């Protein structure tokens, strides 16, 4: 399952995984896959209530003990394996995507909440590394969340809100923990994307160099 999900992830996320400590990769890969699942639910819901029903199923499963969850959904199985006891941050992810689904207008406040909720799981993962790594990861995650969303929205107005949100988020202090150096790669690519008006994160020949520098220096 993880191999299949890894191959389905966009190139910047696959690159981030390669710069992440091996024992942390399964949890990060399952987070990325879950985030993408929620994004697809929101994008493909012709009516908000349909998307809410699908997100509600995930909320219900994440609120149950692992032993009470149905087996057979490969992504749910992976989440249960790698995020057991930490479902609160994944429920925050559900909340972020649901608000994005139902709000009539994407305001700066909504965009900021969405990015913060989307980044919480990354912050939790990095916090185990100590030395303030969680706060640094939260900042990096929020900038990535804004850039990634800006790439995929169809409205120019919404894109401008997300660009402003991402560019307005100050980077955390210091370099990213070596074990979670993939987040530095994502943040560097996100900042480049934001400055280029929401272009895809790996767009252009310079993306690989930006990623390499961030992977080596952690910023």
C-alpha cells in the first residue's frame, strides 16, 4: 500500500519523503495520501453536502478505537498503523478541508485556518525531534499548504488569497531538524511557487536546485 501511495504522490512530496528519516517515512507518506484523499473529495463534490458526508465517514473512523475500524481500506489501515493515538491532528485536517468545502468565499482568515490545520500533523511529527522542531515544521507546513492549494484552485481571487497567506507566513527560526529535512524541501519549493504566482512546485529547471539546497542546509 505505501509503495502504491508513494508512487501516486506528486513529485515534491516524493522528494520530501526521500529527505525524511526512513522510520518516519511511512507516517509522512500516509499523511500525504490522506491529505490528497480529502483534497479529491472536496474537488470532486458537486454539492457541499456530498463532500461533507464523505468527510464525515473519515471523521467517524478516526474517532473510533483502531480495533473498531473496518479493515480493507488500504489508506485507513495505514493511518491506523502509523497514527494510532495521534488522530487529533488528523481530525484537524478533516476540519480544515471541510471548512474549505462549505465556505462561500475564501477569506484570509479561512485560508489561514486551513493552512494551520493542514500543517498540524507535520508539526507533531517534527516535535519528536526536539529543539523547537515542531514550531519550525508548523511554519514550513503552513507555507506548503498555501502554495499547494494555490496551484490547484481555479479562481484567481482565491489564488491571490492563498498566495498572500503563504507569503505572509514567516519562516520559523533556525534550520529544520535533519530527520524531517523533507519539510525544508517542501517549504523552499513552496516559497518559490508562491513568488512565481502559484506555479506548480516542481515547475521549471530551477526547482531541483532549490530542493537540493534546502535538503542539504535545512532552510
